[in-house]
């Protein structure tokens, strides 16, 4: 049962990411997310990196509360959120934005589709008219771009 809670939470986080990215990061907290799109920051850190703390604090609280309650469902929900956060960091910060140079020349269709969808998201430097707000779910059209390229 606990494993099911972790996996379900992980996948629910994709929907939550889409909603938070579209309506919070491109909404009332655009001031923190803006430098991620227009690259107006200096150095390696962005204001956007504060979202790590914003999302980590509730997860840590849930994990703590679940721990003192004999590892109840809140603990396993926190584990699912934390695993999603780790996946997000590895794919978004390391793979897509190359903060650490890994998988630069991958030919994996899924990873290439994620990278293409994210590029489409970043082509808009303003907070309006965005697209591809999710993270792990990639619209089919980005896979088609890869497979059309191979078939030519």
C-alpha cells in the first residue's frame, strides 16, 4: 500500500507541476520565475531557484509529521513528492539546462521530446502565451518531430 501511495503521488505531481508552473510561476510569482526565461540573472543561481525551497519546505514538514506519526500516509506522500523533485532536478537542471554536462548527445526519443518541449516553452520570454508547462508528460507532436527527422 505504501508503495502505491508513493507512485500515485509521483504521478499526481505532474498535474500539480503543470498547474503551479502555469498559474503560479507564470502568474503571481512571475517575479521569481522571470529570470529563468529571460536569462537576466548573473552567475549560476537564478531567483527561480527559490522555488526549490518553496517546494521543499512543505515536503520536509510532511515527511517529519509522517515520521512522528509512525510513518503514516503523509510520510509516503512526502517520499513521492521528494522523488518527483529529484527527477525534476536531474531532468530539468542537469539534462535540459546542462548545469552539469550530461547526456548532451542522447538519441533517446523521450529525452529529445522533453528537451524540444522545454525549448518551445522557453521561446516565450514573457509570462503570457506559454506552452508545455508540464515536465514528464510530453505532447505527442514533440515525438513526431523526432521520428519525422529519422524517417527523412
